[in-house]
C-alpha cells in the first residue's frame, strides 16, 4: 500500500513516472471538469483537463531542469501567477453584478491539483479532485436548500427587435443561473414580446437580475408580483 500514501517519485523510475503523472493529471482534471460540463459552465471538461495537465507538465520541467539541490518552487510560483491572469479573464463585471467567480475559482483549484500531481503526489491529487467535485456539487445543493429565498413572478414587456431582445434576456438568465423552466409564458404581439418568469432566488441575486432586466434598452415594462 506504499503507492497509496507515498510520493511516486520514490516508487517509479523514469519514464514511467512522467507517464503516470501526465495521465493522472488529465484524469484529475476530468473529475472536476465533467461536473462543470454537466452544468454547462464556460470552463468545462477540456479546459480543466488542459489546466491540470499544463500545471503538472510545468512541475515536471521544474524537477527536470533544477539542480540536485536547486529550487523547484520557482516554476510553481509562476504557475500561480499565470493562472491568476487566466482566471481574471473569465470574470465578467456588470452594473451591480459579477459573474464567473466560481469558474475562476475552479480553474485555480484545478491548477493546484495539477501542481500537486506534478510533484509526484498522485494519490493526493485524486483526493483533491474528488473533494473539489464534492464541494461544487454539494455546495450547489446546499445553496438551493438553505438559501432558496422568496418566490415571485416577473411580468416583462420588451421590444422584440427581431428576436435580439429575447437573446439578451436569455443571456442574463444564463449569467444569473435562471433555468429555462422559469419561463412560464412568452407571447409575441407584433413588435412586442410579453414574458412571464417564475423566479425562486435569494434576495440580492433577484435584485441584481431585475436591475439588469430593467436596464435593457428595449425593456418597456417590468412588474414584480409576490405570492
């Protein structure tokens, strides 16, 4: 059972060690990425597999190029900096809302997994991947149960604008994680669209979502009814 808790750098010779690290990093990224892909998030399966693989390969290079008593942490520090720039690119800011923070955190965490695997601690990498997947899936269920918020109906009237307005509304729904099933009805009346949404969101998310809907240039009317 030494393989379960020991650093594999002391168990496998080259090139088998490098092969094991590369394969393990891809699998660890897939464990987290499959959950993200199932929820149709921007950073899905392929993205997180590549982030994990890249981090592991950089750590491999660090150990290969370092002198026997050299510093192998310099590349790891640069991995942290580089992933920070990547994460900043997926965060979107709007008027009163911020989107993509969870995606950025997932990328950051998967880079940490790849770095762990790259040092030879393969079992620890798998354990971290399973833990992060549990946090993502379990945390979402906990938020849904404990922070359900209040239910309300939103009556929205906007100019159709050849279908462009509805696309803007659907984009906002996606950014605020509002399911398509929340659309109770949608009627086209000439160049005007009337949409009825049934929302079940926590208070601050609902306020931000309604503010974004109201700020759309084609919005004519918005009414909120609480049961």
